[in-house]
C-alpha cells in the first residue's frame, strides 16, 4: 500500500500548481513550488499556505504576512 509520500517514479523540479479554495491542483508535475515571499522551495507534500487570488504559495504564516506587507506598502 502506498501513502501520499511514496512515489512510483521520482519527480524533480518545480511543479506548476493551480491554487483553489482549500485545495490545489497540480498542472505540471514536480517536487516543489517556490514561496512567493522568500523564494524557498516548498515540497508539495508540505504545502499548506497559498493565495487563490494571487496564485502564490507561501512557506509559512510569517511568509504570508511578509508578502502582504510587501504588497500593501503605504
């Protein structure tokens, strides 16, 4: 039996993802996406934070806040 961390073939490189409300869909297979705030790679199995409106992924709640502040500079 396979779980979500088992892969029949190794996937490398950056994935292309469509971010949805409460879920995401992989458009182009890959191992990770990049955080929009920090640029660090986020393994798909660890992806928890994203913006549907901006279609961006974030590595942590702190990265979400960092990106928000960047976009809303007064």
